[in-house]
C-alpha cells in the first residue's frame, strides 16, 4: 500500500527532577548539600531513510513519545538522560506544523536529520543553590517539560524524470522496460494505482531515476480520476516524458489528448507545466502508429521539437530516447 501523507503527534521526554540531598558520612557531621541535577529528556528526531518509499509505517501509530530523563540523586549524581526516539521517513518528505502550517523541514537528502521536538532540560539539584549566604539550601528544581507538537507529513517522490500520459499510453510498460521497476501491466485503464520508481542505467556512471504516475484524465486537477493525487510526485522532477498512444485510428484525438494533458498540468501547477518535456509516441510496433506519426510529424515538431517514436514491446527507439533524456538532465543540472 502506498501512503503519501499522514498526521502524527510527537512528544519529547520531560527533564528529570533535581535532587535535594545532604552528605551523610561518618565523621562528616556537616557535609553540606550534594543533590545532583536531573537528566535531559529524550528528543524526537526525524531521519530520511533511503530504504523507505512510503509513509505506511506511520499510518496506524499516531503518537510518538521519547523517554523522560531520570531524577538526580545524592552524592552529586546527575540523572540519566532519556533516550531519543528516531522516526525514519522516506527521502522527499515535507514536515509541516499542523497548527501554524509552517514548513519545518524538507528531508531531501538521505540520512538527513531534524529534531522535531526537543527534550526538556533536567531540574537543578540543591547543590547548585549553595552559596556563601546559603550553606545548606533545600531548594531544587523539577524537570522542564519536553516539546509537543502535531506534524503533517507529506511525501513527494524524488525522481529525475516523470512519466505522464492518459491511461493506457504505455507508461508502465516503458518503465518496466528501461528500469528495475515492476509495475502491474494490463490492457485496461488504471492498472497503475500508485507511483512507481525505477532506476535507469545507461552505462557505468550514467543513470537516473524515473517515476511513473497513474494515468491522468480530463478534470484531474479538480479531483477526477487517480492522477491528481500523484501529480505532486513529479513536481520535483527535472524533465517530463509525455507519452501519447499513437495506435488510435482518429488522428485528431491524438492532438486533443496532447493538449488536454498539457491543460491539466497547467491547471494543477503552472510551474509543473513549464518543465522541459519530451514527447513520446508509443506503440511503434503497430502499423497505425507509424502512419499517424508520419502524418502528424510536422504538427508534432511545432508542439515539441523533442519527439520520439518508440515501441516498449520491441525496444525500437528506446535507446535514443534514453540518451536524449540523459542529455536533457545534464542541461537542467545546476
């Protein structure tokens, strides 16, 4: 199951209480104060784990509590600090404060850490209050409470290339052909219900990550279909592959589909629609696709100079497409 957003509550540990104690040793009748400080409460730390790809582990547990600090003891002994709690999240997780709506951190890097709730400090023991005027203080402090906050976690996948298109355009077949991803493939719409990530390796030292999202339909930006739920997962990509099924008999519908998806992208996010795109005509193994591609080639190049005809079934045109993608990514790199 793919889960890309969840709300949790994090509670850091309270600091331990300080101790009020006096030395009680033989032959030392006036030993003075020796109460130690309380230990610091544990914090709640968020860490980006590259082995995770979903927030499902946090779906059923809503409260995360770190350990409290221990109280101080006599003989100037400080209490033990509470153990911090580490919550592991997939890279690409946005962490927002529920109450303020403020973005606290964007966990983009693997093993990046963020302290979401800081543990309370321990209280001071009576030894801390000893002075020339107060030789035997009985004063001590209780521990300070740890931070508590509600967090909204939203996952946006980290991929270099986003594969988009209407249902049955061949997105899942393509990503299964060029990468290690193994999505469900069938000859009916919406076989892809969750985003799929795959690593594409061209040669040693040359690779990129591609993301295939569920098929988009008209009205997706208003919540229709499935794709609108996952369009956010291609907002971080550098390049988009727009796949169009060219095997349909009606050539006019091909252009309508192209313009329709572009309109959905713009309605969802103007910034997303401005990303560099490569137009990919799929199913070159079908004679109708070749005929349509030849007839529409002039119109296509006006829409997008980067146009490729491919067949994921036979592999035709895919290698050239991959190197074009690699070149486009190199241009987008800072």
